[in-house]
C-alpha cells in the first residue's frame, strides 16, 4: 500500500511537469489547428480596472493612446474601484482624448470593476489590461487579427518579463532581453505550454495583463472572482469557441522585486484555481469541456502536486534500500537547497542598504 501511494505520487508530479508537455508535443504534431488570422479593424474597447494606481495610471493611459490602432475605432475605459489616492483626477486629464472614467466610491474588487466597465463598452472586441504592464505598439492589431477566425472567442497575448522597469526603456526606444531569472525561465516554460495548447484547441487561462474577447461572449463575473483571466476564457471555451495564444501581442513587465512578491502571486493563483472548480463545475465534465484533458493536466494537476510531494516524503521514510534510498537522498538534497535559498532570500530582503562614505570608497578603489 505504501509503495503504491509512493509511485502514484511520483507519477502525478512527473506527469504534470514532464509528461504533459511531451503529450502536448505529440498531440500538436498529430492534430494542430492553426488559426486563420488576417488583419482587420473591428471596433475595440480597452478596459483598465484599477484601485489605487496614482503612480502608474498616467503612463498606462499614454501607452494605450500611443498604440497603433485607429482612434475612431478605439474606446478606452478606466474603471476605478474605490480609489482613495486621487487617481480619478489624473484620469480626468485624458477625457478630452477619448478616455472614459467609471468611478465607484466603494472598493468591491476587480471583478466588480470589470462588470461596471463592460456595461459601458461598445467595441466588438474587448481588450483587458492591467495598469502595471506596458503594451507593445502593435499589441491590439496582433490580438484582433485572430478574431478574423470565427471559431476564436478569446485571445491571450504574451507577457514578457524584463529584469528592470520596461516602461522607461520602451519610451526611450531601447530594447531589453527577457529576464533569465528562475521566475523568467519558469514563465517561458508556461508560455511554451500555452502555445501548444493553443495550437491543439485552447489555452486553459489567459494572461491577465493582456487578453481580448468578443464582447457578446462576456458573462458577468461573480463579485468574489480571483482569476477573471482564467474564468472568462474558459467560460468562452464552454460556449463552443476557442481561446488561443498570440505571442506577437506583447505586454512588458518587470520581474517581481523579491521572492516574497512572487510567492504572493502563486498563492493567489492556487486559491483562484480552487475557486474555479466551485464557480464552474462544468469544467470537470469531459462531455461538456472540450479541453478537459488540458484543464485536468494544467490546472487540476497543479493543485494535486503539493499533496503528492508531501505523500512522497512521508511514504519514502517508510521505504528502504535500492531505489528508495536514492529517492530519499534526492528529496533531502532538494529540500535542503530550498531551505538555503529561502534563507538567502530573506537575508537579502532584510539586509540594510549601507552607502559607503568618501573615505571608504577611496579605500576600496585603492
């Protein structure tokens, strides 16, 4: 019994991170479904939901207004959710340039802000954006090209993680390489999975920083929704349309400042995935969900992995000799490295910044 639990747990972890990508590679070769893209210019509404973003909201609006898309076919709606930092006064400066403001005095959450904005949206295509990221100049054109294919109902762009603030470099016309940190490398792995899922049928979640849908397919979000960028595209898939990935529609962001910031994002994502199972149980019905295998492998599998890892350690402690001695050693080394890495990250986060005086700098130079 213990051996069975051990090997079942091992199989879950191995399949989610290694077996599933291999399955996608083979599946794509056998049954790829390319999107029939073409350049056209439907009316577009860009929706920006924000809370207290006084420091960044102007740069985001300037970025959206400078995008390569006809202004007569572009609507920009900023939905402020109970802002208390004066963000609304900054947005009002851009009303004369076609920006519309939806301002709620109460802080009800992002889902409520999106629902309010969609009641004002007039575009055939809705583009969702966060304040923090910067769009590439051709991002909207690249997104809407996919909607020329009638089977497509949602399109996710690509989030490019940069080692430093991307907005400043883009404004200066400078180019930067994508981040090669552990977070950057993991994000590349995620994008490879999404790309293959897209070529087969649909992705199992969009990038919240840049994704688009057909307006008539939008369903009002429950007010407590954590991951609108996962729930909305999957609802569209359940309506019989595809949700695809467009790597040429880029949004740029900086890598999280510290491991604590990235940890917070991961916790939010996992909580959102648990919530998704409650909000949309049809996703667990293979006869209703056309991407059931992808959803089970990519989303549900990630929820099972932590429990499988715990089971691996516990069962391995009761198994001795041969391969089990090796797996226990490897697990011990893995967690030891994790503990050391965590300790170093904590030290870097709490270590005070010391600026040497002129004498110290002279001594170091000598």
